C-alpha cells in the first residue's frame, strides 16, 4: 500500500485495547491491519468478497496469525456473531445503509469501532468516495460517541502509473480527478482518517 500501514496499526492499537477480546471485523480485506489479532482472543473476519478473504488467509499464514482468525464469507447484515467488539476496517462507507450497519453491529457486541476516511480527506475525494464517506459520518453522528480521534497521513506514489493502477477500479470520476498528477514523480497526497468508538 502507498501509505504507512505500520503507523495506522500503531494508532489503532493505541486507540483501543484489543487484549483478550473476541473481535468481529468487517472489511478485513487483504489483511493489512491484522496485527490487532496478536493480542486478541479470537477474530471473526466477515467479508462478502471471497477474493479479499483469500488474500487475508495468505497474509494470516505469513504473519503466523491464521490460528487466531475465523474467515466467514457472508453478507455482514446476515451475520449474527457475538463478541466484545465489532470493527469496520475502512469499509463503513461502502456498506448500504451505514446507520443500519451500526445498529446491527451493536446487537453483536457492546463496543463498535470504526476506522475510516475523514470527511475532508483529499485522498477520499480523489478516489471518488467523498459523498459515501460524508454519508457514513452523518450516520456515525447519530450515535453516542465514546471516543473519536483524527489522524493525518499521506499516500505516496512514484509516478502517475502507480496512482492510476491504484484508483482505476474506482471508475472514471476518480481517473479524471488524478489527471493533474500525470507529469509528477515521487509525490504525496494527504489522507486523513478517523477512529471512532461507539
């Protein structure tokens, strides 16, 4: 990834104590943030994307964490696991009806943690997720927030081709928004994100 994942992991582990907790994680994706699993009791990773779960499995084996994680190919709304915390990993904005997702999460665990892009993040705008992110933060603010913290980092790219490969799946709007980087090399793009506990 083009950002400092280790810094995001450190921020996450300082924000919340995962020690001996049963964690239900949504959007674990390729498994970039799995270090929280080291101190946990058990992690149930729910994802509707089988390819993402396959990548997660590979990363878990490489990290020696495969015995801590249970991978579940399912729609989050259909899952009814119980745990100490439900965590959304940069995915609440991708879910249909973020308010409904948060309400469902609160039936599964007493703590719900959201790690996602901040509403004014330049990176979120470039990848055409700004409107979805604004919607998810509006939903978040309907709940009593126990703790909230904003973090700033950057996405680093060697050249336009690298950023193009990263954002092309986002579609034409995103490709249009990165056009200003065509002649640039070794550039950074600010990325703000937040961690919220409800």
